């Protein structure tokens, strides 16, 4: 499914903390879009959280090394005060200056367990 920018933004941005189910649904939809189009830019690239949304969030995440940072199913999470809480495609993450070396393939829920 190819999304318009407006639709993608509406479905990947939250005005309140995202739940694990919401994140999983967005990640799966982005992965499905990639599988349909073959466009690498459609793959999940980054998850960002406002600090206040992150505190107290009960999410399945891990940090295997400081260099890799916090990850959810292989997708990097960045947290900062005032940061938009949303999931970004690789194309969107690259457009905002993210390092493509930080991208990893989406892992299944089972493979992401530590």
C-alpha cells in the first residue's frame, strides 16, 4: 500500500503515548508497503518519542550496546524533550538527516525478544 504523505503522517504520529500494539501495526504496515512496492524507503526507519511520552511507556525494547541504542524489533528509538512521537519510514528518516547505517531490518516479535 503506497501512502500519501498526509495519510502516513496521520497514521504514524500520535498526540499521546503510543502503545506496543500501535507501534507494531505501523511497523507491519510500513513493511507490507515495502514488500508490495520494493521501495526501500517504505521500510520502517526510526521511532521517535517525546520524553514525556516515553516515561512510563511499557514497550518491548532492548539496548544491546550503546552504539546501537534503544531498539524496538530492530528499529532505533530516539527520545528527547519536544521530539515528535511517531514512526518514520527510512525515506522520511533520511530526509531529516538520520544516518542510514543505523537502519536494521524489521525483526519479528519473537526474534526481537532478548
